[in-house]
């Protein structure tokens, strides 16, 4: 049975969550968007996944920076940071949420009058949907680690689809994941157009070799918030840290491998393409050190946001 970096402990409260749609709230079973929505028709939209820690949206500024950069890139007016923040806060308040919460913010170009790519066919403004759920990461995944399989689908460059865009067009990642699951792995590792290691289908990828931390150049992967934070705390701790090109041969010989994402934080990788990483337990010293530094950084951000409220 496969695992996932997005696996969560089951929570009955999620059956009754209220979903935010364009300023209104709807019960989960009644939350709907038109079949003419731009995201549904042509994948025209952007999104963010944000964690709520003890009543505070962790690294909210960084998430909003990425969101608004994406909106500008696709020429979409999504309002102000204050308006988006207020909508996020209203959603978690409406649901009485405080901790172990994952929030999915999705914004599409809006509803179209006819199925079409052309923006002139959009009626009104963007559609904004916020789904907040009680989600605590499944500890089994962190304790055992995940396995990866290298997909044949490559990460495109900015001349095809700029990976700086956290957009709704994720089909290449879905196909990569389906290949990995079909091969008996949990998630997919993806290469760039030159054959260097890029990222995973839904997380960023790191290896540890002889006390050094390596990740890809960032040119072919989403600029993950957790990825940036790990690079920051690693360098601050004096760990030799590199963003560079490297190959699968480097991965197979790595001492440790882990992936990063907003929901799961740092998740160890026990196996890549059938090769066991380290002792295969997922309990590796550098990874565990970075997990602690990551947790400290979250706590510091939460404290700083509270101090500024």
C-alpha cells in the first residue's frame, strides 16, 4: 500500500467544514463552482497551500508574495493582500480552527460565458475558493519514510511552463505520480529537460552527501516556501549547502534523502528506484537536525506574527 507526503490522520470534523466561495460560506456537500469556471475548463488559475499553527498562518507573507507574483504573471487582478488575508482568517474563524489545519486557497480567472481560453469570455471577476481542513500529518509517513520512482515525464523549463507559477496546470505532475504508483512507489522523482534531478511531483527534493546538503538549481521546480526555509536554516547552522545540478547516480549514493512541502514539512525518503537510501529506516541524523531547525523557525515566525498583531 502506498504512502503520501499529504497523508493525514482521519478527522471527523472535516465532514462539517464550511467552504469559502467568493465571500460566502457553504457546507462541504453544497460547495460548488460553475462548470464554466476557467480553472475547470483550461486550468487557468493559481493556488496556495498554507498551514495554520496555533492560530497563525505560518509564513503568510512568503505565501502571499508567491501568490501575487503568480497573479501578476498571468495578468489577473485578485484584489489586495489585506482582502486575501481577511478571507483566510474568516474561513478558519468560521470553522473554529486553531492548530493542525491545512488551508487550500484557489483563485481562477473566473466564470466564462462559453468554453474558451480567451480571457475576454470571462464574466465578472476571479473565483476565490478557500478550503480549510483539520489535517495532522500521518506520523507513519515520517517514521517510515517514502519511496520514490523516477518518472519519464520531465519538468519543463520556463519556455514551456514556468515552474515559478503555482498554477492549476498540474497534469504533467499527475502523470508522473501515476507512473510512480504504478511502479510500486509512493511518489515520483522528476528530472529536468537536461536529465538533472529537478524535484518531485508535489514536493521539493534534497540529498545529503558527506555532510553537505544539495538541492536542484531551482530553475525547474516550484520555489517552495519550505524549500527556501530549509536552505535558510541550513546555511545559518553552518551546513555546507548547495543549489546545483546533480544526477541520479548522486542520488543513489546519497547518505540521506528527504523532501519538503508545506503540509508534511520534511519527509525522509527510504528508497529511490529500488535503491535503499542509508539504512532505509528514514531516521537520518542530518534530516532530523534540519527537522528541529525547521520547527524552531516555524515557532519563531508564529511568535513574530503575534508580536506584530
